[in-house]
C-alpha cells in the first residue's frame, strides 16, 4: 500500500467509530486477492472468505485455518506469497467480527497473527486496525497511565566475579573488545567498518526514550500488554526440547520477571521484528547513524528480550550488525570470520551459520583445538552498542534481565542479494 493510500485508509478508519472496523483497502482489493488465491487452488478458501465477509465467524475461522495449513506445508521460503496475504485477509475478517461484537482483545490477537505470519499487502491496514482496536481496549480496561510506580527489571549492579564463574571457560581473560565513547562516523568507517573490527560504542543512545522507559515493567505492559508475540521456550534453538509459543506480551513479562527468582522454564523473545509489529515501541528507539555507513540500507530491526541466563549459541550473521543494549547487561564473545572452519559449522543447511561447539560445555575430545582459538569478548553494559562485522561468530549470554535491539544493514553493493 502506498503512503497516500495508507493515509487515506487511516482517515477512513479514524473517522469511523460506529462499532465497525473499516477496511477500505481490503474491500477494494478483495476480489483481486481471491482470484490470485483461486489460481493457486484455493477455491474452498475463497468460498469461506466470502461467507466471512458476510458475517459468518465460523467461516472466518475456517479460512484462517486453511491459510495456516498452507503456511506450514513446507519450508517457509517455499510458501507461495499469496497464501501469506490470504492468511492476513482471514485474520482481518476474523478481527472485524470480533470488533463488531465488542471483543477487542480477540480482534487484536487476530490482527497480530496477521502481522506475524501474514504477507505485506495488508500490513498498513492491519496496523491501523490494531491502533483503533487498541484504543478501544485501553479505554475499556482503563490501561492508560495511572501514575503507577515503576517495577524495574534491573535495579542493582551485578557481581562480576560471581558472574564470571557462569561464563564459558577463559572468558574476560584474553583480548577485550575495545570501547570508544561517542565514536565519530569518520573514525567508525576508518577503524572498524572498512577493517571489519568489532568495537563497543558508548554514549550514543542517551537520547533514546527507551533508555528511561524499558526498564519499567508497567510501561511495557501499558503499551503492549495485550499484544501477541512469538517467544522461544527452552535453553536455546539448538537443543531438542526447544520450542516456540505465541503468548501475550503481559504473560511474557510475567515469565521474564518470575524466571529471575524461580525455576520457570526460560522464555526468550528472540530475533523478532517487534518494532514492525508494535509501533509504540519503535518510537522509543532511533536507528544509529553508523547503520548508514557504506551507503547500504537497513535489513532488519530485531528485539532480544528475556531474563538472565538466556543464551544465543555461537553463530554468525550475513550483515553488519549493531547490538544496542537498552536494559541490563550481556556477555558477548566474538571469533573472526576467518576461523569458520575451526568453529565446526553444522552441515545442515538451516543451521550452517551455527557452530557445533557448545561454549558452555565444550567437548575437548571432539573439538581439541577450540580453546586455542583467538577471540575477543566483553560485558556489554546498559547504554552501549556493539558493532559486529559480517560473518563474525558470536555467542551471547544475558547476565541480567536484558532488552536489546539489533540493527542489521547491508553494503550498497549487496542490496540486490
């Protein structure tokens, strides 16, 4: 949807307050979308969608389920794109019916699923509909700012000596990542971007609203508590017991708070494009100027939010990366891209960017040389950013409850990759 079209839709939605969730773009494009879906064999879906548009909530549920099955018919990259838009459409129809019944929470849940799992064609209208349904839910639930006292996730300093005992062997005993206050763009380009050298940048996010807001559980709950988010449950994505769940942000916040004091199974909101989904949180951060170095473009903004002891195993990413630490502290270990073979990547295509080496429990018989490899590491403090060059291997462990943002960007010559 173009900007002008989105503005027009916003005007129509904002101007409607009669218990109807208006969807002018969907209404104008419905038959074109259904024709494309029918060309992919979705005749039953088209029938259910027509019934849903006429007010049949069971048909809306059925259409949503049909599209869901198509999304899970094979690897994500092989899904025919129109089925993602079909899923968004079904979620929108379901949300409209819940909204008309005054079930605003259920409407928001359906709209969130359309954003998380659906295509881009209806994204603007989904976001606008969420805005309207959220206003209704907040008004009914009295979720406005009540002057509540803060509930801080992190309120005291950690004991580094104690923490070090839980870190991988040799941590903080070799080469530390250099730290530079308010690094100039020229110095970043010359000393780090062009040479592919990691650096921790200080004093470059003090102006972010997130710095003063995200350590408050009540603020996050007011802004996004009733939204649905995908989370990881278990030690990490390489472990057999690992799984994914969809829960409300409020439930996630409660799990995060409980996990620091109980044996609740670790729940991690990891590598999720939270700021595309929840735009109020996007307004709390600013893309660092460093991310425009090289003339490329932003590829992804991801959230990493969870309790102490969450771990991202040793892996590498294809793009330039700035990891901004908004709340809490993390330990990060980095190995040069030149050491890829020595770090034993998994042979499976889906895991080829992840190492077979478990730094928390190194098998020295299987990997006898791993402790001889040179690495850099650091404790990433609240308010600091870490630049990770492309293909550099990194292991990350939260030392406290932690909320981070990663900014991926590409080189100009790689825009077509």
